[in-house]
C-alpha cells in the first residue's frame, strides 16, 4: 500500500483516510509509584502486541503513539473492523487476566474505539475520529465503572457509528447483546456510546447518562433501556408499565391512600394494564358532596376502556389501596 493510503496526504495536501482508531488508558496510574508505572506500561504494550498478533496485524503496519499512561493507535484501512471488536478485544482481555493473576495492583484498562477519517502528519494523528475515541475512553461512565467495580479489569467503549455498522452485525467473539448504551457529554461531544465488559452480559450501567446504582445495590430488574439502547429481541413495551412476560404485577403496599383535591383525579397504583386501551373512564354515583367513585371495582381488564382496581377519580376525597402519603 502506498504511503498516501496510510498517511492521508496526497501531493502535500492533507486528506482524511478512513481508519480504525483505538485509544487505551491505564486506570489509576496517578496513584502508582515510578516502578509500578513502568511495570504496568510494559504490561499494557505486551497485551496490545498479543491482541495485534491475534488478528494478523504485524508490527510496523500501523501507527501507534505513546500517551504516557496510554496508547493511541490508527490501523491500516484494510484491517477488518470485525476482528478488532471481536478477537482483538477477547485476546486483550485474556492477556490482562493472565498478567493480573495474583497481583496486588492489577493492570486495568479503559479502551475507546471509533472509525472515521484520520489525517497523519509528522507530529501524529489528526481528526474527529481520533478526538471521539479519546472522549469515549475518558468518558465519565467508563471511569465510574472502573472506579466503583474494582473487579473489572477492562471496559471497552465504542462509538454509536461503530456499534451500528460493525458490532451489531455480530461475528466470532463479537457480543452485540452484551453492550449497553449511555450518553457521552464531554467538552464538544454529546452523543451516544456503547459500553462493553468482556465476559459479562452487561456492564453496570443504568439510566440515560450511564449512572451506576447506589453503592452496594444491584441494578434493578426491569430498568428501562438507556438512551439509544436497542431493546432485546422479542421485547414488547407498552410505555405505561410492565408488559406481559416482564414478571408478576407489583404488589400494592398495605395501608390507605387519601387525597384532598379540587379537580379530576386518577390514581392507578400497583396494577398492570394490558390490552388495547385508549383511555380510562370514570363513572359517577349519586351521593353527598362532590364525591365521584368507580361503579365497577372489578380489576380484571375488559375489552375496552374502563377503570381498574386501585384506580379512583375524585374531585373531593377518595381513598383506596396504597400507602400513606
């Protein structure tokens, strides 16, 4: 391949070449003494070399820059990206696991991956694809995963473009269902990214911005998909609560719930609604004051709009199953 195909320069004029970009960083390097820094840097380079060899990328055929406690890489355009999100990640994980066996201070890495137009000059790599790879690696969700789950030695963050065009298609060693999406907001960057922890069905992420559950608490079951996340195949969401197959209906907490309001009120508590509902109507019974109640307390869903158990409408005072407020 000509140098123009790699450097992105033709006739002295810079022009971007589409390349696969990797940005790696050692977690917690600022807490290491000089001897441990040197040891972990050597181990990081050895793990990267193992990963390159596993996908047939030979030394001298790619651009690699040292970033002190990290590495920036741009591969040749002819390297299949599926190998990089598959076997390359798997080999890197296995190399880290072998190195960290029995070590007090394990080598832990954050990896950002992206692909796009890159220009290479005599000083290094230039391009938004490079900037985004760095933002992915240094993103707050990635750092929080590593800070709050010390048993994890590797987290991989790929761009939304790379996930949709490469990872989502699957392949050997590629686990698209084990990725989760979160929003990256850093400097000029505001877009979705996809997080992956090898050998785990999902990284410890919840919410739009990748926030973790409170310390010591597991992620709640049935948590809504994060922004940009593709729901599992076959999943059907109504948008108003658990759908069929999502588990049993939540049990209402004991006690009475009492309201004092001046207008219409609708309370649905501890119920799951199924079927082709277009709305819920309220009925009225003659009585004193402004009380309005449901004439049919039967909680079973019917063929059309209706009120259910635990649903009450009132412009005065109403009480039903629930917990005190």
